[in-house]
């Protein structure tokens, strides 16, 4: 007998991956330049030159037995110290290496954090639209995901709706800013209001409610927009970070968890993080890339390319009659479909070789995600196809 639930997960890929695989097949059939694949959030900007230089330097400097050997389960101490020092320098905090757990990417950060704090019957709140794998991660930890609808016009959190969603079973709230799939950055006012409600409910229920900040897109912001650092607003915060987007290293799977040392039981929560990492087999993140990110922390690829792509695509789609909230960060547009059924809309889009992701799994029916971390040329070539798709809907009204 095997796990039916795990078998079902294995047989059913995420909708994003399904479309990506369809795109690969279609590119083989008609040529990659004829397919406008906006499905996957795979950085198109190369890693900064410093990454390759760091790899070469480390390979020369470190004995292979050290370089390819195990580090401490929670990550090499010097790497964790470097990360902590960088956070203190840029965010005016006072965290230490012993507050950092190096992980195999943001997915591991989230999964470990959820397992560390959750027990059966707990509820975890997040806000629409949200990354679909949250549901998988939360349910695997024995909890249930509760979703709260954000405002449709700007995807900021409706505080009154949030208040109604919190119950004595609430164990944590996941915030993702800049957001996948909308690209929206939560305003400081929104953060303050969320944290005020959480503090009130902690007091009322007599137990901790954790704030999990999922922030792989922290550095990918445009037009001088600032992303509030949640440790300054709420004591019981865990930060789940990944270098996948900032350093364009998604395939290397490297990130970290920061457990705020302002928590009342910070050492116990950190121990729970270490225990969850152990139980899940997420110990000793890739040794080479632990050292690489320590040398390159604070750097990014050329994110001006993403801003250019955003501006071209947003202007082009708006001109064609599409609508969406302007994204301040990440590399996604969350566009209102031209009919209520986003899945049907995405199927029609395939007639024009446009590969878009329906928003249903993100918790928002009637929307599609357009990932613009592609070449600028692809965006420019795709705009006529978007226009033809819009014209088809105009004709059928």
C-alpha cells in the first residue's frame, strides 16, 4: 500500500508546470520563436558576473574535501554569519548566525517553517492571489489553508475581512510581497494594520500567531518602491528567503529561514526549525552555493530588463483593452481575463500561441498570470497576438 495523496500529487503537476511542458512540446513542433510562453517564473536575466567569479575562486581556494563535504546541518557558520551581518546592515536589525537556517530554496524554507510551528488542526491564513503550492505545503504540515480575498483593484489586504478570518485555530499568516502572481508590494499601512490585528488576536487567544514572510522577490522592485521588512512590525516573524530570483539561481536551490530573535520563544522556535529540517531531510544545503551566495549577497542581475519588459507589456496590453493592477515588483502581470472562465480564455489564447496561466489555482477566478521574465523580443513579438485575441472577444460580444 502506498500513499494515495502522494501518488495523486505526483500524477498531477501544477497548472504552471502543465503549461510549461505543453510549451516545450509546442516549441519542438513549430519552433521556439513562434511560441509565446509566459508560464514559468524562470529568471531570464543572467546571474551577475560575480557569481561565476565566486565559483571559480572558491574552486581554486577550497580543498575539494571541504568544498564538497557536509556543512553543519543548519548551514556553514561563516555563511550564516555573513547573511546575518548583511541583514543587520541593510535592515537595521540585530540578528545573529544562530537565527539563520540555510535551506534548499524558498520551498524548503516554507515547508520547514510550517512543519516547525504547525500541529494537526491548525489553520494558516494567506491572501489571494497566492502561490498555489502554499496549499500543498500547509496540508503536508497537517494544517489547513484559509484564504482571504484581497481588494480586486489593487490586491491590498482588506483588514476587516482578515479580522473575520482569524480564529483560535489560526497558527500563522503567510505574506508574500512582492507578490506572485500579482507583482503587488504590500504598502506599509497595510502591513501595520495586519500586524495590529495579529497582536490583538494573540492577546485574545493567549497563544502565538506567527507571521511568515515569503520574500524571494524582495530585490525585484521598480520605481524606488520600498518593501517593508516585517521584523520591524511584528515580533513573531519568520522570514523565508531565496536567492533564486535576486541572483538568478533558481536551479541551485539555495535560501534561508530567519527566525526573529525578538520572539518570546525564539530559541525553541529555531530548534523546531532545525528539527523540521531534520525530519524532512532538508539538512546541509548545497555546500558550494552556500559559499557562493555568501560572497555575492546583496547583488542582483540586471533587473532593469524586467522593468523594461513590464512597461512594454503593461502599456501594450492596456492599449488592447486588458486590465490589471500595476505591479511594483517581481516579474508577473495578473491580468483580468476577457471572460469569466480563465481556463477557457487560456485555451483560446493557445490559438495565437500565447501560453498563459489561469488564476484559479492562485485563488482568483477570472484572471491569468503573465510571466514577463522572458526576452524583450518575445514580448514585442507577442503583442500582436494579444491584440488578435482581444479582437476575437470584441467580435463575439
